[in-house]
């Protein structure tokens, strides 16, 4: 990595400087995408019912575990687990501690593309929004995750990644046009920033977690978008101090509890520019929230729920047009 500028203790890195080699990355991306599609189809015909997003499947794990886990313990077993690349992430409650290895073995035996099974033993926590995991099977938590033709390399233990947002990311990416300047604070390993850059927009991505920045640099290279993204390793809260330009679009995958960031970042949005703002709310809070955004000088052009995060609490996205 070459540092091409600093903002106080914040470093701006141009990904071009990180580019090593080149090759036919586009071609690789397409091949992998086709492979992923094939394997998804195989899974679907294998009794796996797809949910609304691409990487979360409702599996027949309970069916698989019949005869292994006693029936009185079965209600503790969730059918759901997340897949990030070739890593499966399950949350096994203590009641099923004795069956962790059996569960991992069943997942691997029925899913040819899973290499590692992790048990999530804590909730997402801290600034980095990462959980603690124990490895039930396999030896690596590094993986390649494929999403709508893009590839993200990451270590599940080091960075936040939520494959269930793939549809939402595609929705946002489809709105980006090549002439735009786009800001992505809290960018993680790049699932919003990389597609925006691939649309031809000029993107500035901000991320605090050094590991996520390292993976982002890799993903920029893998996806061949090095000409269009600049990465700032630093605190997005300082965005207005470190950037002296305005943006056509700001995509804010807001970490929990940082809703006040909207006021801050709205100073960086051009008139008629758009903010895609993500927030965790209960249904009854939405009406007031719409009014609050209007009072802040935004037109709420669209909003929707995009996933549950806790009982009664959902992740919502608001598309806000600056007046
Ligand atoms: C909710 S995750 C979203 C990650 C990514 N956009 C995605 O969809 O996968 C939030 C990300 O923001 C980063 N983060 C948290 N606080 C930050 C801050 N103050 N400044 C910059 N990045 C921050 C975390 O490290 C994490 O990668």
C-alpha cells in the first residue's frame, strides 16, 4: 500500500498504488459468477428453499439432524445459517453443545461448497461490528464471497460482512451513474463501494478497521476498479473535516447507534443529491422518522425494511433526496 495523502491521523490510500499484476480479472469474475449460479441452482433443487436474499438459505438442517439430536432438544436448533463464501456460520445454543460437531459434519456433508463451519458465540460488538466465533470444522476463516458478479475476499473473523444485503446492494448499485461522485462511509470490505465504482462513478470509501481496509484494497484489485476508488482509512465521523467536496450520492451502511451521522454527512451532499441511509428501527418508529428526515431538509423518496436484526427490530433503508 502506498499512502498518497494524510488528513491528521487519517490516511488516504489510492488503490492504484496497491495494484499488483492485472490479468483477466473480469474474466475470472464472470467465470466465478457462473459457477456460483450453478451451485445455487444445485442447492435449490436439494431441498434448500431460498429466502429473499442470495446467501441466506432456509435449510432442512432440522431434518438432517433427526435421529442425531433427540426430539426434545430439536426446538433449540435453528434451520437458518449464513453462508459467506465457503464458510457457514451457525449459532448453536448451549442446549446443543454436545451436538456441535455433528451439526458441522452434517452441514459439510450436504453442502459440497462449504469448507469451514463457524459457531457464532457472541453478538456483533464494538466499532468493527464483528462477533466471536469458534471453528467447528475446517481450518481457515478466509474466503471468497461472490455477489452479483463481484468477488469479495475477506476473513470472517476480522471484518463485518452481511451476505443477506446482496439484493439491497444491487438495488443501490443500479441507481449509480458513471458521472457521479459517491461517498461510502463505513464501507467495510467494499460491497457497496466496489459496484458503485464498477458503474463508472468516482468513489471515496471510508473505513476505520485496518483489516477491512486491507481486504478492501484486495477487493478493489480483484474486481478491477482501482481507477475509480480512493480509500480513506479513518473515522467517518470526521468526514466533513477531511473532505472539502460534495457528493451526488452518499451510501451510509450505518453501524448500530450512529444515526446522528446523517446530520453530519448531509453537509457533504449536493442539492438534489441522494443519501441511502440505513438504520435499525421498530415499525412504530418509522412515521416519526420520515417526518424527522423531512425536517432535516430531505425528501423521503423511498424506504423499505431490509432484514430483521432482533425481535421487532429491522434494518431499514431510506432513500433521501437533499432539497
Ligand atoms: C455495519 S458495517 C457495514 C460494512 C459494509 N458496508 C457492509 O455492508 O458489509 C459497519 C462498518 O463500519 C466500520 N466502522 C465503524 N465505525 C466506524 C467509524 N467511526 N468510521 C469508519 N468506519 C467505521 C466497521 O469497521 C464496519 O466495517
